[in-house]
C-alpha cells in the first residue's frame, strides 16, 4: 500500500427546416416565358388578334411585361424604320409567329414577330436574305477549311488516330454536386470562415480528411436541408456537423451511424431514425446525426421550443472518440455540455472560456490531458465544472476505422504512454472569476499548486471535490466564508497543516474528507459545532520525508497527524453516519455522548492512542445502525486485541466488529 501511495504522490445544440415544397426561382422564371414557336394573343376591341412583343428578361421581374394598347404597339423588326413599323398582319388578318434562335435562350425571352408579306423591306434589310447570305458564307468557309486540312494531312503522310472520350466516365476528386449549383460561390464558405472557424483557419489550407473540411462538404453538397449563407441556423448546424466528424459519429453507441450498408454498396447520410433505451426502460425515438432532420431533433441536442436555438448537448456514455474542436465555442447560446463517460482525449479548448452563456461543463470519465486553460476562468456564468476522472481511468472505445482507443493512455494510444489527466494550478488566484460556481469536481487528475485564499470568494460554492491530485499547502482560512459549502474532498493530495480555527462557521458542511494528507494539529473547538455533519474522514495521516535522491516518500503513521481527544460535543453531530479517525495520535477516551449519533454506521478508532472501555451507549448502536446487514465486516474497528500479542489491549470493547493489535496493526473480525 505504501508503494501505491508513493506512486500516487509522484504523479500529479436555429431556424426550422426549410420546406422542400418552397417554389424555386427557376419555376417562377419559367412561368413568365413564352415557349419556342408560340405567340401571346390578346384580342383588341375590334376582335382582331394582336401579337405582343416582350422585352428581354432582366432577372428583376419574373412576370410577363404589361400588354400595351393595340394602337400604341409597333413591331421593332428589321431595325425599326418606317417600313418595318407597318409590318403586322396578313391580308386575312392573321398573325404569323416566328421563333427566335434557340441559341439566344440564355439572354432573351422568346417572342412572336409580326409579319406582313405585302410590306417587304429592301433586299438588304430582308431578314431571310441576311440569314441565307450568312449561312452561305459559313458553308464556303467550312469547305475551304476541310480542303486545307485534307491537303496538309496528305502532304505529311501521317495517319491520325482519334479516340472518342466519354466525358461522363472521367474520374473526379470532387464530390457529387447537389442540384443547387455554384454553392461554393454562394457565400457559405466565407460566412463559416468568418463566423465559426478559430485560430485563423481557412478551408483552402485544409486537407480533405480534416473534420472542418468534411463538415463544410456536407453542408454544401450532402445536407438535404441545403441552407443558404443567410440562414440563422447555418453556424449551429455546421458546428454540430463538425462535432459528428471530429468525434467519429459512425462509432457512437446511439444515433451516429448515418450509413446504409448492403451487399453492393455503402451509402452515406441516408439513415434518419434511431431508438434509444431510456433510463425508464422505454425505447425513445430520435433522429440520427447528419440526417435531413432539423438539428434540434438529433439525439442529445436540446433546443429552445420557441426559437430553435441550441441550449444543451447531452451524450453521456455514447462512445464519443476524439478531440473537442475549438469551434464548439461558437455555439454562443449553449448552456450545458454533458459528455461524461466517453473516449475524448487531448486538451480542453481555451476558446470555451469565451462562451457567454455556458452554465455547466461535464467531461467526467474521459482521457483528457494538459493544463486546464486559464481562459476557462473567463466563463463567469459557469456553475458546474466537472472534469474529474481523467487520470488512470480505463475505458475502451472501438473507432469506426478499427482502432481501439483506451483512455488510460495519452490520446488513447499505448504508444504515447500513460495519460496523466488534467493539470495546472486551477485553484490559484483566478479561481474567484468563477463567481457563479456551485460545483467544482476535478478529482482524479494531476492538478498542482495551492488552494488560493481567492477560493473564499466563491460564495455560491456547494461542492468542492479535488481529491487525488497533487495540490500542496495549507487550507486557507478564507474557506470558512463558504457557508453554503456541503462537501469538501481534499484527500490524497499534498495538503498539510491544521484546520482553520473558525471552521465551525461553515454551518452547512455535511461531508469532510481530508485523509491521506500530511495534516496535523488539534481539532478546533468550533469543529464540533458542525451539526449537519454526516461523514467525517480524517484517517490515515501521512508522514513524508525526502530521501537522498530528493524524492518524497510518504507512509501512514499513527504517530503523526491530528492530536487531542474527541470532545463530548461530538454528540451535537446527530446526523453523523461515518466517523473515521484511525492512524492518528488521538488520545483520551470515547465519550458516551457519541451514542447520541443514532445514524452512526461506521466507526474506526484503531491505530490511535484512545484508551478505556467503549461506553454502553455506543454499544447499543450495534442494535440500530452500527451494524452491517450485508454480511460484510469492518463497521466498528478498535484496538481491542492484545497489544504486541502479549500486553493488554488499548481499549476494552464488547461490541466491536473488528479488533486490532495497536503495535502490529493486525485486525481480526471479532463478531
């Protein structure tokens, strides 16, 4: 056990989904076009039929041009001279329709032309004459070109071979484009680069397998929602897509596999629905990540019902694998993140300190490492920070590429060595920036430094669990200002010294655990005024010394630690259920007032210098709570075996579950 101690001390989720039935601009444009070979007929007052010329389409008005009065109409044909203006009808009063060349489709609206054969213009102004003349010139030029090529080829005597190329079968590195073309030029890329990407990143410098680039490709070409650059949920949907690609959604336990695999092919982004077994035992229906559904319907995404803005992300125990991208900080309205029990590794992004509405950050039980960024102290609305259990926390996840990720190793890979968890002097002078903090859970890491007096400014703090780290120094007197504090876990650190003399002011304190530290001194008189105390663990005080190699060696000692006797005022702690005092140089006798603690279920006073007879009032508790109904032993330890095998025991006890030899430390069940 001493070796284990020595090793331990060495370490240290808008807008709603766009309707697919929305009428496209293309449909509206087509509604205003006159098709090839058709005329638009409008009867005039005299019953004659008039053919209307239309202005070229300029993209601003998708409806046909207003119809002019018959008397005011002129046909702008053949240059618009006076003879051309007389063109209108045949002798029978019929209008003749003529189609514009199909090659002009991109620039003009098809129009009908009024034609009167009796009002012929001069030959050089005749349209047919000009067309036929141009056609003849083209044919002559083509014939000349063919003749030249033929003569040249014959002169060289070279056989030319031509290969037909099927353009449709050429390989391409680009993804299949969606029906909406030119999305790369729609402003989406620029919007995301300016509003989401962090650390000066640009898409042009990214490889195709970069999660940020993959998320962009999905937004542009595969997302059936097809957002535009001005959609209010563009950033939100992009960041969630980025999380899916960064954290290997295909490997998630629930609702991450968007693929459909059959005998012939694998198709991405087609799975829509998933079922999740709730804690109630009932299957709940959710939407798969990267599906066509609104991102607020994806599993674990929690949005406001009124505006569709992402407020929370909750995916505990879902086998998330990878590093948190800094772009998660751009979910500006996010209030809580719960990613406990996954295979996250790498560092906590410092950008998370800029999230203005973040109230709760839960990352317990992963493989994170590195210093907790100082920027995180700027998240002044943060009420819960749970980064516990990153050091020596063994958990495995199977990645989609076949890798096994184990959180006990750095970045989940044995080749990187062991993961030491989160580091840094987190309880330093900047800790008071967390002015709203209620729960600080950082146990099982490698946090260093001391507990700053600034901790006394955390007036709303209720839970302080920072055990099993490498925190050094004294418990500051300012901690007694935290009168809302219920739990203080400082055990298995390098804390030394005694308790603040005014510790009794912490009137809400229920659970105090400081064992396996190098603490000493008398318990203050105010200590026994903590009437709400339920669990008091002061056992196994350490004695530490430096060896010749300047390494600290620590071992348990009954000769070093808390001194004095148990005050009769201990009877004021009527809610006390566990009192562990072993391995301390305490003296005196057990006060009968301890019998007032009717909820007492564990009492350890062995390896101390307490003497005398166990009072009857305490033995009577064995018939109530001081008894283990599970069949296990160890609820009441005392030095009631012969000392050094031959001497009288330190204490006489008729109701102890285990009796120990004070000198040798051997304990034997006595029930």
